[in-house]
C-alpha cells in the first residue's frame, strides 16, 4: 500500500477514536517528485515544513518493532510474522553473531532493519575520559559499519541504545557525534540516530548543541511519559525529525503512580501485571494518540517493544508481542489495526481485565498470601472474538527466575490438578514468592495471558 494511502486512510480511522484533535488537519505530503531529494538510498527531507523519510525516492513511514534477543532464535518466523501483521521494519541493538541472519531474513520478507551499534554506557563503568577506550570503541564500530553498510535490507544506523542511562560525563555526546560522523563518511546512503532513555528537555538541548551529526533523534518512551515527548522536543527547539524507538505499557520502573499494583513483599517490591488484553488497549491508544497523531510534528515512525518474548527485566512476561512458543498476543492484533487500518481476519483470545482471573476469589491486587501445602482454587474467564475453541495452560513459577534461553520459567511440575481447564486446584509450594500464570490459546497460533503474584508463608 503506498504510504500516502496508508497515512490518509489511518487518519480516517483515528478521527473516529481518541486522536481526532491531532489528526483532523493532517494531510499527506505532495508527490515525491516535488521534493528535492539527494541521490541516496535512504534520506530525510522536508515537504511544506514537515519532515518525512524517503527510501529509494519513495515515502517510507516506519511501522516497526524492536527485536528482542528471542527474535534471533528464529528470525525467519518473526520476520514473516511482522510482515503479515503490516510491519515494515525492525530495529536491533548491537552487531553480533546473529546480525547477518537477521538482515537476510528481513530482506527475504520485504522488511528493512534499523541496525544497532552498541555504544558503551557510563553506568556499566565505561570511562569517556579514557581516550584510548573511546578510540577503540570508534574503531570497532567502524569495522561493523563497513561490514553491513551495503546490505540491501539496511534502513538506518542506531548509534547506541540508552547510552545516556544515568550518565554524568558529557563527553559521551562527543563520542556519539564522532561515531555519527564516521558513518556519514563511510556510508552516506543511510541516516544515523541515537536512542535516548527519555526526552528530558535540557538533555535534548545539549544534544542539539553537541551531536550535530545526528540526522534525527530517537526516544524510548512508555505509556505514562509519551505525552511529554513532543512537549519536551518543542520546548528544546529540536528542529529535526524523531522516532519513538520503543513504546509499550507502563514500565516496571514507573509503578509509583499506581500503588495498588505494588505488592507489600519482595525487594524490589513485586508488581501486578496487566492482562494481555489490557496491554492491547494500551498499545493501540499510545500509537494513535502520541505517535501517528504527531506525524505532522516530525514523528516519522516508531518501533513497538518487543517482537518475540522478553529475555530480561524485573518481570519477564511484562513486555513481548509473543509467548515463548511464538504465539501472538492481542498486542499484535492492535498493531495490525494501527498499521493497516483493520484488524486481522482472526484475533487473539481475550481476558478483558484482571478481575477475570481470581485466586481463592481474590484479584492480583488483593495481596494473596497462602500457606505452604495448602489447597487453592483459581479461575479465569476468557473469550474469543471469532468463537474459536480455547485451551487453558496454567503454571506456577518462582518470582524472578527465568527458564531456558533466558525466557520465562516453564513452571514447577506436579502442583496443579488438571492444568488444562478454566478452573484449577493446586497445592501451594514451599515458602517463597511466586506467580500463577494462565495462557489461553486458540487454534490459530494466538494466545491471551493473565497472572497473579502470591506469597507463601
């Protein structure tokens, strides 16, 4: 679908929902022939004062996903899935042994890649006063750029991801500027950016002053902070385009405004997770209200977090578009709607709210504490928009422990009676902190999930 049709059509969809105010004046740019483009594969240009990305002379709005480590376990599968759902790009975070396979899979499925170059963090004890170390980093990244700059699936370069996390040494920005300059020299065909941990105004002002080689800015931002991104960029008088390089529901590090989802045990305190259907609504709203709604304000696209299943973080099931077996959560249905103006022909099962999963009659927020060896009951209410038959899969996992391939824990065996039903009885394990999960699957490789943390003492 041509990008002009995509943007105009999506505007019509959004006028019927919550982003009407921002999109009612949006018009797609004029024909590419009216824009003065350089002889580059990928470039940025302004049309009537608005920034747009062009690939091979054609408008290209980024409908992307952030690749997780799990994506590399089967890049062909995940690239095909992303393409089928209407995505056109994904971003990576570093060059490693999987990079070639990821690029090749992207090309095979008509996708492009925002290739990540890992820039060391002061938070990880890298010293930007150490000139030899900074030079060695530049030389290493130069080799990586030379290696992949001509791959046909390459879209752009990401010079670091959240390299600004807890930083204090502003020489970081000098180093990033030098890397960007190197890329412009070695590969003038592809633009460069860096992904920030937030859009704090003074930091953006400093970047505008010191990192002049950046072609555009990228911001990782989650549901509570997304409204402030455009406000901060405008306050900083940022005059280049930007991308939302990660987005999703409220992060585990942002829970203080929702105290009812913070439980009284654990260090750090244990958290209540949304159901997959609750997350689905968050992703759709975020995209419509704060990403596509700012297409007139320099936002040239986004990368939803994260394709595949999560392999790090405080709660391993908090993010992720897929379960550990690759089944699609409803979040992917939401992105299909955002990217293509319609839902897929078959949709994922739904668990509408946390009230639909109970443990001994209590919700996740109700501080569930049980005794070792006690007998307990749990229930879930799920539905399927297409009337597909549903199967239920329950497991109990120790809090904070992962499983094979750094994925979610597979569950403690022999605790649950008949774990394939919508209602179960289970025997409590020994003293400790746990999570009770339910995965509700249809017969079209789709899934819904809900979880209740509980304490055994």
